[in-house]
């Protein structure tokens, strides 16, 4: 295999399997030429191939970056749907039941030391954000924690789905958290649930991890459903007394 083909396959695999996250910057053309022992003109040809396939994007004078273009067609319609139809968020939660339960199961089964270190950092960032009661940081760190679990599952299909839907999940988590963390008991419950998932993965307990993930999503579903009913009652009362 030619070295230029090795360069192409390296970044094709890194981006599609998720080891190189969306937005990550690739090394410079000179560094790539030195690393793969090929000419800079060959490097540019490979980068063009990656660009054509939508795997990277390039900024004139600014370098090359792992692109989200090859996932965008999945994301944009769903984001639009969530913005116009709040009920669809429950569809996402149903999907997360299956995906995140399995991700937690396989993460507990397969996570190595590097995965556990990354998961610990993600958990600590989330814990810190929740303690600060910072809504945006909490929702971002929450979504990142769930993505780290998918990465630790070593299931490329689940990881690719999670990454493809990441902006959708992030948007959904922000809405969920904004409705839930205003009340301190709920915030504490959410952190305990995340801690249960984290502990089960760190202790290599697959079944416990899956059950903890299901319990977490189920709690979110129940709280949001109760809040929706409460809002419906309020709107009904407002209509009644406005007559």
C-alpha cells in the first residue's frame, strides 16, 4: 500500500470511527508529509479526497478540520422538528433508552484505562458544572458525558449514531436540564443517577450500568411528562378564567 493511501485510510478511519472528533484540527501539510514520508503535493491530493467525501473541511490559510458535513443531513431535520414539535423530544428519549443503555453496558464490559480516564474527566466536568448551577455548562457537560460513554463502548455503530445525533442530543439535554435543575432535589437526583452509571462502568458491571442508564432516562421522561401535564392544566385554567 502506498504511503498516501495509508494517510487517507488513517484519517478516514479516525473520523468515521470517532477517534477524531468533529472540529478537530489535522496536523499541517508539512507535518503530514513528514509523518507519512510523502511529498506535500501527495498530501494535498489526499486532503482533497477527504474533502470531496465530506470528511474534512478546509479554511484557506487556516488548516483542515474533521467535518460534520457528512452528518449534517441527519441533524438538521431533527433539530428543526424539535424546535417546532416539543412532543418529538419524547421520541428521542425512547431512542436514547436503547442506545445509551447498550452503550453503558458495553462501556462497562470493554472500557480500558484510557477510556476510564476520559470518562472520569467528563464526569468531573459535569459534576463541577452542576455544582455551579450553570445551565449551559451543565447541559454541555451532561451531553459530553453521554458521548464519552458511547466512545468507551467500542461499538463503532453506536458511536457513529451518537456523534451524528450529538447536536440533537445536546439541544435536547439543554431543554431537559433547563426544566429540571431549577429545583435542587431534581439536580441532586440527576447527579446521583449519572454517578450510578459512572460507578457501574468503572467497576466493570455491565448489567448494572445498563439498568442505571435506563433508570436515568426513565426519570427524565417521567419528570418532563409531569411538567407537560402541569403546563396543560395551567393553560386550561387560564382559558377558563379569561372568558
